[in-house]
């Protein structure tokens, strides 16, 4: 399963989502869209949104920290 987190270092929601993924033991690639303009363009094209966090799970994009969708898509039995 491929999991990518599009984020910025100054976004508190990004930090919360990253902490949640780590606590759940989810392996993910973090992409700083402030430094990676190609990834930023990809994210905007895929979601029609310019806000972060955006979580991509096997090609499906979830905008924001939608805990219910994330837990469901990752098949987590949520520990927290």
C-alpha cells in the first residue's frame, strides 16, 4: 500500500495527521509541497484544492484530516 502525505512544516493539521499515522504504525512518505512544486501541482490537479494536509492512499486522495475516511481506507482498528 502506497501512502503519501502532502504537507507543509507550518501546518498544525499536517503535524496532527503525521502524529496519528506514526501512532498507528502506518508507513508513509511525507512530501513538503513548499519545497516540491511538482508534487504541489500534482496535489492541486488531483484534488482541486490548495490546502494541506492531503493524504494519498493507493491513488485515492483525502483532503484534510478526515479520521473516519483514513481509518476506513487504511483498514485500521484505530488504537487512539
